[in-house]
C-alpha cells in the first residue's frame, strides 16, 4: 500500500491516532493536499508522536507553508515531534510538554519560537537542530534573556545553524544533567571567540558528578583530532565539536576557550592528540595553550611515515637548550599503528633521536624529555624483537603490542 493510499484510508480515524511516521522518498511522488488532507484540516487530539520526513533526494516541493490540524494547537498529548524538510507553520501549534524535538532543514522555525517551545517543555530529553535557516541571533543579547531550564535534557545536537543563533541558544539554555552534546559548525571565516565560542556558553563544559559515570571511559581527557586540511574534532566531557577551521591557529583558539571555560579544572584535563590523515602541522597543533598539556599521542594505522616532514623534524631534532624546548615535552603515552615493516624502522629512528641521548654534552642538563611512560604498538606485522629494541632505547618504559 502506498503512503497516499494509507493516509487516505486512515484519515477519517485521525481522532484515534497515537503515532504517525511518514517518509516521502524520491520513488513515491505525492500530492500534499490529497495525501495529508486529514493532518492539515482536522485536529488529532490523541497524537503522541508525529514524524514527517522528506528524503534528501526527493524533488517534491510543498505548496508553501503547511498549517497542520486546521490551524488548531497541537494536542497536549504530543510528546515527540520530528520534522525534516517539511515547512510546517510552528507558531499555531503552540507546542508544549515535548520530550523529544528534532528539526532538520525546517525553514519555518525562528529563534523566538524555539525559545517558547523550550520554555514550555521543561521535561525535554532530546533536542536536535540541523540546518534550520530561520534561526538567527536575537536581541537583546543572551545575557539579558531569562535562562531556560531544561533539567531533563540528556542529548543535544546543533549542526550548521547560524553562528549567532547557536550562541543565543547555548547561552540561554541550562542543561545540568546533559550527557552528550554534538555541535557542528564551519568557523573558518569568523572570529569564533567573539561570535560563537564566548564565555557565556562555557557552562556547557561542566557536568554534575552524578552524570560522569554515563560519559565515556576517559571523561576528563580532551581529545583533539585534526582531519584533512580544514577540519578538527574536539571531544571532552561528553561534548563533541566538529569544526571547519582555518588551520592550526584556529584550533589553538578554540582550545584556549576550552581552557578558560574549564578554569581551575583545566590542569587536570590531559590532552589526547589523535593523528588521522591531515596536512596540518601536527607539531603546531600539539602546542596547546597553557595550562593544557598533551599527555597522549595516537597515530592511526597507515599514517606513520606518511605525515608531513615537519612532524618528524620537530619530534626528533634536539632543541638548542634543555628538554623544555621539545614539542610534546610532557608526553606520557605514545600509541602507533602499523600495516607494514617500514614505519616500524622509522619509529625506531625517531625514538632514538628523541630519547636515545639522555644528557647534554656537558652531562648536566637533560637533553630529551623524560615523561614517557608507555608505548602501545598496534596493527601488523607483529615484528619479533621490536618491543625489546624500543625498550633498549627507552629503558623502563612499558612497551607492548595491543
């Protein structure tokens, strides 16, 4: 049975509907007027879940702004609303009491309308906003707006909306029991610290002690992963930032915001630098702002030996004076993946250059860092004698195949 045939048959029973999930695909052309006639003309007093989605590949276009339920407010029973590419008139619905709200590429929602929904839904548990072009910064600025308390919100996703709107939203909501925040934005062309990552949203970095067990296994680590030549992922305390950036300096700028937001807790949050394929200068990315310190470096399989030359030079070339000049001078854990023999020999050469000469020519000053505690080797082939060879360079450091 087609979607159109089903809804035409079910339409007369709309008063008994509890849930409706309808997806419009490219292979199923529909007429909104006939297919969704019941939804646009008649209230649905028992509806708990409404899910209307238009496929990304569908070329269907609506006849304009769609007014549901004949212009009547949504039923108080409505708890879950999911809209994707469906231009529904939001204001007439007078939405309240929601537990889940997902709006993807819905052009008809404004920032003030969103705030009204959130204030009327203190039991909201999941909020997902993606590419909603109607959201924009509002005046007065967030500092003058009454905070919106959402004590039950666990999952928040904000992706590719206006930078000012994102700052307004994140400055205004209070989500003390959140578990996961996913934020995606392209900040390469803006001054992110003045437009988006301001002190007013740093409250998101703090979590209640009761929430910590629900986070990942390393809730206090700050994971930094540059990707390609223009992106970076930063993760900490259940917050995931996927950012389009204009190079290494902008990554450091955001890490500066993180450090300031964490305040006195920042020194207790070690940085885990994860190196995937990227043309960025890893040594520059590793120069994180104080008091942050990179303690763990992971290099993905297939990459050791293929990173920019500047990385190997910085890691293996002795500084002019003491160990304080070394990049990653306080590195404690090194994790390297292999898929051939050649990178293993390159690792030996790097470790020998970096750690193999513990004293300066005078014998009085440390010539290399001494903080390394473990080396994890991953992948194939598992070469006999490699662990012993590394231990011969590093001494008491724990070296093992994972």
